[in-house]
């Protein structure tokens, strides 16, 4: 399962600190979900519109 790291945890992870303490669920209140364009389905669509919310 993917893990979403906080910016602080990202730095630790990239520095080789592979502690289980970094691998916990991110609070859902800190996440945002929004629909995106179907352009995301093709890797050749490397344009800003891919990540713009609809």
C-alpha cells in the first residue's frame, strides 16, 4: 500500500531513515480530492491541464 509522507518525513526517508515510525496513515482531513481531466490517462499528455481540477 502506498504511503503519503509529510514534508518532514520525506526528508528523513530520503536521508535513509527507514523507520516504521514514518509509515503511518496520513490524517484524511489533511488530504484533498478533486476530479481531474481524463488527460491523465495518457503519459504523452504532459500539459498543465492534466492536474487542473475540473
